[in-house]
């Protein structure tokens, strides 16, 4: 019995030894497989690292070449930093047909203050047709973030400058004719050049005295008489409030001149102080309202021509002033009316268009012109692509020491005589047949009357085709 038990025990021990030997082999096999898998894993990691590095290189290269949207509308960001750049402009073509006396020796656009008077050779020059592309323009706008806000810079110009005479006339000088005979080239002309940071603006732009939003849309480049249309260098500060509107103050370039008794702008004109302009603007749900005031210096410091070869050394000054109120009211989604009322004494170039001041040799004083102007515009949109504009512009000059001086010196008549009143009517439409393209047609009628009662008329059609890019 004991032998049997011993035999069975020895058999079990043998079997266990065999199982243990088999387990050792399996362990060795598993260890070999694990080492192989670890080796494969290391190779896979190396391959993945290489692929990731290559992918990162590709992303970096593509990122450098990709166009990134900038902070300004329709702009892109430079690869070298955070600056956003926008390039914009228009290509424009105009055709003008004069049915009354031609004003094109003064300006290819409307310029009613010097329109030809009835019965003169200029008024008999009827039926002239001319075209140009000189109002085409190009501009660059940039924006860079700073700790004080966005720093914005803008440079814009057009080609509305005769390379020989520097004016905008079509005829009247042989150099104007020579310009148009061959290549019809025109010089680039600065319109805007400024930097803006927060509430500050420094450089050349629209005058603070001008309300661009309330200026009616017309096809004619000069636009209606009776308002302000001026760009000039300035330093401007705007204080914005959420509930009470924006309050603005600006110091602008002073280039006012004084007429001598012959009616010519005196080279002795001289200003010691910049023009001062203050302004308030408030936007409403259906429109906007703006109030503005300007004060500027008229000064003569030097030799003043009195006529007949007589000169006098003069040192006199006087301040002119002007005020303006304007606004826009949208009474439906498709209809709006805008207005600009401007008046002052000695307002000069801030009124489109009067001379402003003249030197009275008898009293040794500067006399200043007193005038009031009104611009009213109505726009109706027939659809998203077609809109109509009806615009009136007028100005009237009132009797004072300036008109007495003008009459005494024979400046109350003739083509360049002081006007009693000037008026213009614009009736036109602008169509957008495709995106970025404007097709415009407009009829313009104007009338002027000098202090002596002489009258002149203007009647013209202006056609325009324009492509706006960006």
C-alpha cells in the first residue's frame, strides 16, 4: 500500500516537473515576443515623431504662405506681425454734356459761382461734350494693435490734377489742351494721409467742419453748392459718450486769404494761428444730428496792391466765423432726407464757395462776406440695386460792409464778380447691375446772380461708370 502511494507521488512529481519545464519555455517565448513588441513600439514611436515633425514643418510653411483675415474690413494680416492691410480704390469714367454755357474752363465738374453770364462769349459756348477718368483713386489703410488701442493709418489719392497747370479745367489754357492731346495723363493728388489712435487723429482728412454723412449722394464730383467740401491737415480730438454723443475739437491748417481792391487774392495773406473747430454729433435710431462752429483768422501782413500800380504795406487782421447744423432722417427703410445749413461772416473756404474777405483801402480794414447756405437731399431706393437722388443746394450773400466794398471797387459784376445768390438742382439715379459696379446718370441745373443783377445758367448731363474694389 505504501509502495503504491510512493509510486503515485513520484509520478505526480514527474508530471509537475514536466509542466514546470513547459511553463519555463512559455515564459521565454512570451519574453521574446514582448521584446519584439517593444522594439516594434520604439520603431513606431520614431516613425510617428518623424511624421509629426514633418507635419509641423508643413503647417508652419503653409501658415507663412496663407492669407490671414485682418482686423480691418476686407483686410489681410502681414506675415511679419500683427499689422492688417487693406488696399482699396475705384476706377471711374465720366462723360459730361453741356447744353448751356460751358464752365469747363473753370472745372470739369459743376462750379456755379463762376458760371458764364448771359450774353458773354463763354455763355455762347454751348453743346460741349467731354469725358475723363481722372477721379479714379487708390488708397491703403493699415491697423496695428497697441496697448492704447488700434493704431490706424490711411493714405489715399486720386489723379484729379493737371500735370502742367495743377487745376481741374478742361480748356482755357493751352497747357490743358496739350495735356489731353497725347496720353491724357494726370498727376497723382493727395486726398487723405493721417494716423489715428483712440480719440486722436493727426494728418490730412475731411475737415471737422464738414458733415460727410449728411452730404447728399450725387454723380457730379463737386456736388451741390451751399455746404462745406474741404480736406486739410489737422489735429483732432474726439470725446465719445454712450448717451450724449461725441464732442470733437480740432486745430486745422489756416490758409485763408484776403482779396485786394482789384479782386485778386493778395500774396500778403498771412495767418498766425490755426483754425479752431468744435463739433457735436449724435446718432439716433432713424438718423443723426450734428452741430459745428469754426473760427479762423484773416490777416494781411505785407505789401497790398491797391490798383493803378499803387501798393501799401498793411498789417491788419480779423477773425471770421461760421456755424453749421446738419442731419439725416430715415423715415422708411428705403427713404431718407438729409440737410446741411451753414452760415457765417468771413467763413471763407469753409463755404463752398465764397471768397470770404477783402481789404478796404479807405478804412484800412478787412471786410468780411456774410452768407447763408442750404443743402437738402432726398434719396429713395427702388430696390437693393437702384436708388434715386433729388438734391438742392443754394447760398445767398447779404448786404454789409463787404458788399459795399465790392460795389465801390467794381467787383459786383462780371464772371468773377461777387454773387448775390447761387442755386443748383441735381436729379439722378445710380444703378448697381453687378456687385461693386455703379452706373450713374444725373441732370444738373444751376443759376447764379451777381450783386449787380447779372445772371448765368448751367444745364448739363453727367454719366458715370465706376468699379469699386475692396
